[in-house]
């Protein structure tokens, strides 16, 4: 059975459950795992954080539950149409498409985004199976790795992410599964993933990738799913260790957590996206002190994010507790580019080799 | 004389002027063209908006003027170092580098960004000459155009932006001048530049580029300089007409204006960046009415931006006055993806062919 056929079958099964309930004069209801921080648990098999057993029940006994079920059915209808016509759509397009669903159109873009995720949890399929795309694509890769990407003529095109691309690198497409992107070969020792474009360009210009046999991945802030999935595949299929180099602030800690442990919103597919062995080599509170970096004061949002992280099950270990508490105490954060205080080569000559125990 | 040598000479001349003034016991001062909306005038030769004759004087007689001159000199010193070492840096790195300039370090990132632009105006050079980069790169291109980009080994690598790239297209690097990017050949009738990634992907999926012989350029919102420069070069060197397809709101009107007429902040290089023949095919206030599109209400910022555009010399023509006034009257704006109300093919089957007078 092809991936599309499997998706079609799963979705039709879902519709059938609702149909059968109505036919039997039962009130249709759907149970979905609760997607909150309180309901994530460590998956011992994969070492990533997944949803626990708490469930939310949406029943047609109530108006909002009935609306939720109706919107799900319209959404499935739209997805089945796309599968038939080999189309895909952005989440925003789906929101506008729902204009035609009259009383059941989405009130906000956020509602349709959340429903797309709920559909994943309900069917155990992935957004990519539904042919739904985010607005922006993943980030970019530079380094000696060769991949094949299927183009619109359905031919696989071979691309070396060092030799066959421009300075800006290889753009990660929204679907990086085997049927779209094949990992062919590499000549590297590790992956270094960077939060900002400025730092990505700095490592490229300083030839860090060549000197230290690294594959550089630009995360573009909180990384898109396809970027995380690509990291996961390179880690798993090619055995490359992953290092995450971010700014030093609570939002960057979350970037690391979503790559290494899984994100709260997508915990149903953590085993698919997360790299539990990924190491944090970003700016820590200790680095701010040890390297005497230029900093900004924490603002109210930063402080509340840090306090929230102290409650987050993903951050319950010595390293993170101590770093978060230190950051709250010194009341300062720093960007990764703050290392430029010591010149443009400091990050590649000193900071990263120290963090990674590298010898040139 | 190479481009680097020319930059070095210009910068040293600038330093010399200051030095001579001090030696002659004059008080150093710098005159810079005023970079405000009140001081942009239509350049008859190029058909773009440039700075007029109003000048701002920075004199060392005052503390802030003296600081401005001192910071300029430190900046020039940093740039000359980069030229010598074949390095480049992001604007943010320069901000952090200034930590070492003691009393003359930049107070904010904004201050260093503005100074980099002022330096361009003062020296008539470009940021790229200074080896200063923005944080993020330009956007991407898909279509049948072949370019050559110089790689880190100083070899020109040939890339066809349809056949040799993945689905996400060719990434425009930050420097697209002849010494870095060569335009080789194309097989297309026009360029369609898109504001959002979602619409870019829609046109790619619907094969608009193939069916209508178009080169698609993703602007990524307000386009980076390198994106505008690339549009300018493709327009000028290859004779390709440029169409700008944006959302229908005041910010998108500004995107069009910056591509077609020149942006206010970079009016000193409008002749280098702007495509005066570029046509607007974005969502207009009339489209909102004619196509009965899903809309959002204007917020306070939208309204004040529209009112400001009514005063903007670049928007003083019948089309824009009428569109801006209509938008204020109906009090609504719409996104380009709102066309999905009529299905995923409406934009390529109906909207764009109507706007562009195309026959399939």
C-alpha cells in the first residue's frame, strides 16, 4: 500500500467511526491526547518526550464539540481531494478554503493550524501525509553531504551540499521523507546546527565546515519540522552527532529542547523528529560570565519563560536547572554573535573548539 | 583598480579629509544628504526616486557630531581590516565588534545599521563594498534561468534555477554583483515576484512558471537589497519585464514601491536597485471588491500607513491615490492567499492570467 493509499484508508476509517455512531443513534465523540506541558512523559524506548495518557473528549453533545467534528470532516474531505489530484496546500490556504464551508469555516488561522495537529494525533498520521505545508520552508545546509531530491518531473536529482550549491546552501524542502529526499553519502564527523543566519555565514566564511569536517545547518530560529526531521535522519542514518549552537536566552533553550527532546506541540511525533543525543553548545549563563560577553537585561517575558522552563519536565536535570537559575540570578542574556567582541575568528578559533574539544 | 582597491582609496580619502581639517586647526565636519521622505525626488534619468539636495551637517563642534565622526573612523578602520583579510561581517557582528571601541561603541544595533547607510551616502560606495552583510540572505528563484555563482574556491559554478536546484529554488546570496554572480542565459518571458512563500510554492506546484514561461522570485516580505538588485539585473541585462504580486495592504504597497521606485532608506542607490517599469499585480482594493475576497479589518497601524502613503511622493499618481482611498473607505485588507477561497487553481487559472492578459 502506498503512503497516499494508507492516508486515504486511515482518514476514511475515521469518517466511518463518526458515520457508524450516527447510524446507531449514538452521539459521536472523539478522544484526543491532551497536548499540554502537563501531559508529556519521557518515552523510555526513544529517549524523547511524548504525550502521556491524559485525554480530552470532544463530543457532539456540546455545540463546540459538534463543530469540531464537522470541521474535521470538512478538512478530511479537502485532504482527500488533494490526494486525488496530487496537490498540496499551505495551512493558510486551507484556512481560506474553509470560506466555502459556511457555518463550519475556521474562525482564525490558529484554529485551522491546531486542527491539523489534532488530526495527526487522532489518526497517527503526519501533516505531510495530509499534503499540508507550513508557510515557510525549512532552513539550509552547507557541508560535504550528498542527497537526492525528487524534482517536479519525478526524477531524483543529486545535489552535493558543498559543491553543487551557492553560498546560501541547500534549501531543505518541506517534505524530507525517503520518497522525496534520499541521503546518499557524506564525508564529515559531525553536524553543527546554528540558530542565526549571521552565525551560519560566519562559520561558512571561516571555513569551519572544512577545517573541522562539519556539516552546517541553519535552524532559522525555532526550527521547522522538516529541519528537525532532516537532522534526525542525518543523525540516525549516517551516525553523525548533532551539536546545537544557539543564543543564550530562554527562547534558545527551547530551540535546543525541541531538537533534542521534542516540542510540546508536536510530542505525538517526537520519535520522528527529535535527536535525543543532540548536545547543547550554545551560549550558556556560565559562558556569559566566563567570556564576559556583551549582554542585554532579561525582560519580563524572558523571566517568565525561564520560570516556566524550571517547571518543564524536559529541563529537569542538573545542567539546565543550574543554567536557568544562574541566568535568572545574573539577569542577563547574550546573543551568539556577541562572541564577535573578541574578533571575527574567536568563535571558530576558540569558542567552538573549546566547547567541542576539537583540535585543528 | 579592483573594487576593493577603489573602496580602500575612497575610505582613506574620507579619513584624510578629517585629518587635514584637524591639522589645519579647523573643526571637522561632515555633510550628509538628508535621508527622509521629505527629501526624495524623482530622478528623471533613471525614473527612480533619489535623495534631493537637503543636507544634514554633523560637526565636531557638538558632542554628538564628534562622536559620529569618531565612530565613523573606527568603522572605517574595521572595514579596512576586513578588506585586507578578505573577511566580511554581519551588521550585528560589527555592533559587537564595537565593544572594543570603548567610549565610541554603538549604543544600539540600530545606530550601527544607520551609520553603515550613512557611510554609503558619504562615500558613494555600497554596503557590499564595505564587506558588510545583513543578518539574513535574499530570497529564492525558480525558473529557467542559468547563472554562475563564484564559490569559496573562487571557481564559477553554473546553476540552472529550474533543473539544478531543489523545490525550494536557488538561494540569492547577499552579494549579486558581476564579480560574484553572472547571468548566463534564460528561456522565459517575464519575472513574477511573490511576497509570500505560500504563494511562491502555489505557483511552483501549479507549474505556472512552465505554463506561462515565468521566472518566479520569492520576495520574502520586504525584499532584501540583494533580491532587488537581482531583479534589477535580470530586468536590465535580460530585458525581462517584472511583475510584483503581493498581499493587498499598505505594507505590500510599500514592497511594490521599494522594488519599482526605490526605498526611502536606500534612495542613494535607487538607480542600482529599483526597476521603474515593474508592474503591480498584487491584491488591490478593487480586487477585494471585485473578487469578493475574505478580508481583515484595517487596524490603526494600517490606517496610519495608508495616510502616510497619501503624502508619499512615490504614490502620487491616479492609480495609487484611488486604490489607497478605496482601501481606507472599505476599511479592509486581504492576503494574496485569500484567492484560495475559489480553490487552489484559481490564482493560476484565473487571477494571474486576467491581470497579466495571458493566454495559456
